[in-house]
């Protein structure tokens, strides 16, 4: 059955716990093809044993909750940019002439969403954003009064928010995630990876040593073979490989996994959404009909994000997955009963979301468009210096 707006409304008005979508994948190269999960501190993979269907299964994390949230937000951003849906989006543009690289950051990309420091230190019509009328929303937002935040950054209510960098520090506004998703590899078996390189110029080890050039310019590399023009040996030993020249000896190290299958689990908590209240016009209490309209938008926003993100499972280099079935959303309603199942394509999910938005606006709820900020002079200078340092070094400093 196709999921429609009436079903979402009924689920929210009742006692249903959540919508859940579980999708199985195989590597794009087919069963047995090696996948490379994300690495964490020390180059380690996130592995663990989980109890699944009564047995202990060796698992590897292929995409974390945080990474999945980022992918869903970027999918919503793409739908917004292509004109498929109207969303409130906060944007600060770093397009100043003094910058080496120009870019923009939206509330669908910033790590802390509307509470991110990049927005905090930018200006809205000449006023620091957090001191502007719109920015002060974060000072008062809470579960019982999420109206203004809903109109400025609804994804903060869906993916979670903690305004820990604002004036109240750790006591700042906090909203838990209403949608959680991750991708796990089952029956994970560690493998190895090989490395080698053949230099087309056939530069030999004995052709060095390479010396760090004392004074380089636009017409010379950063190293030299001339003792008079050079200083210390490049990389302490002066090997041509320290300047990425010469062959790389073939080597074998631990790397990658084969798995029996990958499983993506996405859960949209209706219980979390029911806790949110949306009073209008400064009233202390909310109207149940308005609450229902806002929650419906957030639910369809989550469904759209989940559906859109499932159209692209190319997670990183050598980690592309292919779904083994059409995604199905289950409604977890009454304990002991078989969950009702629904299909929802990406196109249908976007249509549901836009219909819910239209009804919410008619109910009097705020729904901003694109709000453009200007980074403060201090923030621009901080970015400029950072770009110059990155250009002069490997960019690895904190």
C-alpha cells in the first residue's frame, strides 16, 4: 500500500511508536566484493558483535548515525535546490574578495544546524545573528514552544539540536533526534589491501638525496639537488619518495571487509514528535490542531529525507551498495500485531512533504524561505588566515 498523508496523520494522532524502514544491500560488485568502511582514530574500523535473531554476529559499521543524518540533510538540500520542495534554509556566504576559496554553508550542511558557530558569528541585516529577532529564537526554544524554531529550521527538530555554543552554554536549547539511521555490515570478515606505484619516469632511489630548498620561487620546486641551494635532507633521509617521486614497493596491510549483507535501519520516532508543542501568537498553550499540522510536517520531512537518501548508497571509495529490494516502511503501532507495511518512493515522499507544508502554513504556522547571512569581518579574517595556512601546509593543524 502506498503511504499517504492521511495514514501519517492517523499514526501521529494515535499511539503508534514509529515508522521503520529496514533495507538489505549487497556490494555493487556483488556478493563477496570487498567493502571499505569508514576509519576512526588510529585508522581503526568500528567493529563489534551484536545479538541478531538469537545469534552473535560479527558486525562492522558502514555508515554511522551522524553520517546518515548528514546524507539525509544533503538529500533534502538537493531537493530544495532543484525546486522540488520549499524549505526554510539559513545560508551564510563566504564570497568576499580576500578569500582564496569562496563557498557558502547552509543550515542543512552545518554540523550544529541553526546553532552552528558559523551562523552565530554572522550578520543578519547588519546585526549579529544571535542578537537579531530571528536569532533570539534559540534563546527561548523548548519542547513546549518549538513554533519559531519550526519556521526557521525544522530539521533541528527532526535531526536533533543542542545550542551548546550559545549564550546559555550547556543549558541552551536541546532537542533529541526524532530520526535515527545507520548501515551495518553483517558477518564481517577482515581482509587485506595492497599498495604499489610504478613511476613512469623511473626515478631511482640512488638519484637523491633531495634537499629542502632554502628559498623557493614560482619557477622552482620546494626541493633541490644542489647542496648550495638546499638545506636539510627532505624528510630527514632525502629519498625521492619524500617528494612523491620514484617507485613504491608493493606492500600488504590490513584493510577492508567482506560481509554476508549490509542492512540499513531507519527509525522515525512518532513518540518524540508528539512531545513537541507549537503555540501561536505568544499564547502559553497550543492548539491541538496546530500541533498536529506541525508534527505532520516533521514526520513527512523525516520520511522524505529517508526516502531520498536511499536513492544513493555510494558511501565512499570502494563502499558502494545496491539495494536488494524496494524499501518498505513499517508502522509500529499495536504491540503483538504485525506492523502495517507501506511503499514510499522518493517522488511520492516529496509530494507528501509539500502537501503537509501547505496545510501547516494554512494553520498559521511560520515557514520561512531562504535567509542569507553575511559573515562578520572577524569571521572572514579567521577563514582567510586558515585558508592561507592550509595552502602553505598540509592543512592538518587543528
